[in-house]
C-alpha cells in the first residue's frame, strides 16, 4: 500500500463532520447513526437503502467521496 492510499484510509475513522462533505450528508449520516465513514462501510450495503433517512443523493455523495479518495474498492 502506498503512502497516499494509507493516508486516505485514515479518513475512514475521522468524524464525518470533519470531512469535506455537504451539511446535508453530515446531518443525514447523524440521523442514521453513522459518525464515521467506517460506520457506513460496516453496514450491510444491500440493506442500507431501507434505513430511515436514507436518500440516493446521500449515497451518491458517499460513493463519490470514496471515488475521489481512491477508496471505492472498499465497497466491493
């Protein structure tokens, strides 16, 4: 694993409200009980859409953030 990827992995355990994500994403994450991106990744991705307060816009922002940080592989 290169240094860049290692630094990006550390983002997974930072509080969501400290990451460069929208206020809407931060609020919706909090309402669903997610406080780090690692919390979201630990959730069953197939059942995620059934949670109260879930929205596709929220999920697409999550996926886009992972993609921009070269962490999209974590969803597979």
